[in-house]
C-alpha cells in the first residue's frame, strides 16, 4: 500500500472519530455553532472517501486510453471537496439565520467543551501531517485535504471560544453570529480549493523554485550542447512534464546527441520527483540565443 493511500485511510479514520466527538458536543449542548462545526466534519468524511478513490485512480500507470497517465485525477478530488465545502457553508448560513430569528439558549457543559477541544487537537495534528506530506509528494488531493482541515481547526477554535463567551455573558444571539462567521471562513476555504485545483486542470506551471532548478540542471548537464530553448513545463498531480529543444553542433552524430539527452534526463528524473522529459534535438543553425545557455 502506497504512502498516499495510507494517508487517505488515515484521513477517513480521523474524520469519523472527530465527527463522533463533535456530534456528541452538539447533542449535549444544542448549540448551532457547534452544529456548524460538526456539519463541516460530515464533509470531511465524504471528502476522505473521495480522496481514497482518487488516490487509487491516479496511481494507475499510463494505458492506451490515457497515454500520459492518470495524475490529474487528484485535482478532481480537490475540486469535489471544494464544492462540498461551499455547500456545507451555505447550509450553515441557513441554520445560523434561522437560529438568529429564533434565538434559544444552550447549556455548555464541561464534557462538551472537553470533547470539542479534543476533536480540534486531533484535527490540528493530522492537518499538519497532511500539509507536510502533500507538499513532500506534490499531491494536490492530500494538500487540499490538509488545507481544509486547517480551516476546520481555525473554525473550531473560534467556535469554542465564542460559545464560552456566549455562555458566560448569557447573550444567546452570539451563537448564531459565530456560526455565521464560521460559514464565511468555510466558504472562503472552499473557494481557494476550487481555484487552485482548476489551475492544475489548466496545466499550470510548477512552482518558481522547481522551474529554476530545472533550468539549472539543463544548463549544468548539457555539456557539449549549445543551448536549450522552447522550454515548457506543466504539473499534473505528482508528475511534472518537461519538454524543450536542445541545440547541438551540426557535425554531432546521433549517438553524441543522444548521450547528452540521456545525461540531462537522468539528472532531471533523479532530482525532480515525477519528471517526464521530452527533448527535441536541433542543429546549431537553429539556435535562437534566447533559451538556457549550456555551461
């Protein structure tokens, strides 16, 4: 079982545990703010199931129908999660509005506060794991799940603080107001996930750090060639597709040019995880003097 699959299973297990804790806190108190917090965790469970399916799908090798692999499948998980988050936020806004119109008091017990805090701590630890591993493995689905959990942690912290204040002051209307603020935060989180995922589906370039390193490798490993131009890169999930034109002296043999290409490809694939490299050879009279100068 791959590392990403284990993380997806972990997300599902964590989401179920946290949902149980938050649901219990709402059952004990009747707080609409705690209800909004629990409802977002329902989305976490659904998203974790989607994450499992997509991680399995994206790991499949290239086939006749998908010659470039299935890497982009991860973006669908992130978009799906973003849409679910937006729908959950709209539901919370509705519940908050109804509670505002018919504000009722609630009773915050020590037990409810304890389980809410425990749920927040569990989510905080796990979101740190997901964000770190998602960045390490360049997995948009895992990263999206981590960012969603981070928003959940921040929302939970606000809810817990708010219901304590509402309980101490006796101002019941603070409860739906807090739920409204939580919904706005969740809505923003969903929009960011959708925006970033659509960028991946539109063949966005890798980060500036990766682009700079790729250009440096081509320059360092292209000894014998003259320059590289028409350099293009796109990221699709964990894969980074790199293609460019390599200019060599006109008298070079195919064997000489092929040796340089092999050297560049091997270095790129070693240092850039998921690199898929395509190089087009050109004679020196095609040089444009505007690409990567080979050292």
